[in-house]
């Protein structure tokens, strides 16, 4: 699914992860192995564009609408000046300026526990200059037990497809929750900062289907609630390395306080 902004930002998740990820070895569908999604099935999915993006479309990261004027994204996406970001809703093809609505970002809050070395607490809450009224928002998952092996959430985004699909096009993939033990059992992930209390381990050990660069901050959804947001991984869709997502439930109270805060700050 998703790969690109991070290249521009120089985001490197695992120092030892090496350089360019190998192309997915799994089946070639769309997104790294995803399928086309419509913005009406996921109206709360937001594309976060940036003027400094290497991509002509501006594609940078994903985000999620949680209130008409608030989105959640990844803290590691917020490396540029606030004025360089634009939130876009309802635009499946990012190069199609005629579709959807946009807003500038008027304020940002980064989780105080965010650790840029290991991406712990990889959350930011952004305030939109222009509220997106009439767009359904998504509720945060508050149940700590929602992240469990066997459930199958869906991830959405406009990020890199590693040539498995069209670029800058909204895509989705079902990614099974593998349970924390699987990611903790991967040496680079345990060493890279994977935390059972803060992350969701989801995807396929066989490789082929995954979120990727440019999807960061975008939604991982289960039963209509926001279970997590795209955070990191070794490459994308590589065999033996599933996606690591920032888990919402443990920080839901903290995030909700920022979301409910009408003040722009
Ligand atoms: N850090 C990436 C970004 O900035 C997201 C990487 C997700 N990787 C993965 N294998 N699921 O967009």
C-alpha cells in the first residue's frame, strides 16, 4: 500500500533496516497488494499533502477525521512547517483537484510521549483551518482488548504501492492482527521499539500486502472504529516483516481531550 513521504523526510524506522525495500514477493494487486477504495466507504480518511513532497501530487501522509476540525496523524509526519500542509478529504485520485474538499492546518499537537527514535506514541492531532462539515467522523477504539490476534482490520491510504498498483490513488487492504507476540518475536522489531502496550502488529508474514511509505498516520479500522494508525515497518510487504501500527485505545483518553478542545492551540 503505502511508501513515499518518508523517503523525502528521511524517515528511517529501523536503523539497521537497510535501504530500499525489496519489492513485495507476494501477489501483485494494488497498494502493496491492496485494492481500490472509494472515499465514500471511508469518508473520514484524509490525505495529508505537503509542499515539500517529492511527489508532484504533494502526497505525504495519511490522517483521520475525528471531529469536523480535527484529524489524527502520525507524529513522525510533522517534520515540515505547519503552513506547508494541506488536508484533503473525498479525493480518491490525488491529481484530480476537482474532487473533495481541502483545508489548511491551523495548529498541531504532538503526543508528549512521542519518541522519534523508536516511534513510540507516534500521534499528532491537527486542527483544520476550515472544518469539514457534513463529513462522517470516525470514533476512537477505547477497548484495550480490541487489539487481539485473529481480528482483521482494514488499512487505507494513498501511499506507495511499490508498483503493485496506481500511484496517488486511494487504496485499502485487509491486514490480519497477528498479535503482539509475533512482532515482539521479530528481532529488529523488538529492538526497534515495538511495544505491546502501544502498537498493533498487522499484516502477512508471507509478505505481499502491507501499508507503506506515505500511508503513515492513516487509519487502521476495525468494526467502524479507529484501532490504530500507520506507523512503521521494515520495508513494505516484505516476508517476515508485517506492519507496525500505533494503537489508539491506550491513548484514547489523551487524544480525546485534544480532540474535544475547541481552542486552536
Ligand atoms: N513510516 C511510513 C510512512 O511514513 C509508514 C511505513 C509503514 N510500513 C509498513 N511496512 N507497514 O509513511
